[in-house]
């Protein structure tokens, strides 16, 4: 019986030992499983980031941006500001068989703060008015239509720069009023 009691005590000791071992073994067994899931998560994140980077490189054609910034002259150069010289109102008749009455107010644009241009335009004011009167009297009603104003302005600018002004040049011509009245 003493052997049985000793065996019983021994069994109880072994049972206690086995229960502590199984608890400790559970923690030791969970650690590798936890590490396995962490590694799978890290590998998934790396895989997803790699796919996103490769896709962006393909979509952006080697890293070039899809949005192109315009660099043409019309986008980079601001329009030049001019000083304006207003000429007196010009009245004449058109070149048609039944002439129309033409009344025009013209302003000449020259480089801002260009004192030489301002002085020369002032000195040649009479010549400029005479030229403009003759210019408009040589035009027909058809040539004076609003859709042809750009051509008129270029012709006036070119002829004034070539024939009247000698030391300077005008950059732009604008009509502040232009009336063509048929008789």
C-alpha cells in the first residue's frame, strides 16, 4: 500500500508537471504560428506595393507624368503692354459707285515708355491723318466689313511703319470707332 501511496503521489506530481508543460508548450507552439502569419502579412504588403509601383511605371510610361504642362510661346509670353496715341476722327467716303460715308477713330500702339515713338508720332500727326483718310477712301464697303478689320489693321500698321515713320515703329493699330453708312 505504501507503494500504491507512493505511486499515487508520484502520479499527482507527474500530473501537475504535465499540466504546466502543456500550458508552456501552448505558448511555445503559438509563437511560430504567430510569426508565420506576420511573415505572410509582410510578404503580402511587399507584393501589393510592388504591383502598384510596376503598374504606375507602366501607366506613366517610365515615370513621365501624364499631365503635360504647355511650354509654347503663347503660354509663356505675356502680351506686351502698349502706350496708345489717339488720332483725330477721320471722315471720308468709300470707293464704291455709290459711296458710303466712313467715320473712323484710330489709335496707334507703340512700345511702352518709348519717348522717341511718341515724339515722332506727334510730329507726323498730320501725315498720319492724311494717310488714313486716303487709305479708307481707297476701300470699298466690302473691304471695310467688320470681319476684315484684322487685315485693315495689319495693312495700316505696315504702311505707317514703312512709309511714314522713320526712327521708330508702331506695334498695333486699333479702331475705337468705325462707322460705314451706305447712302
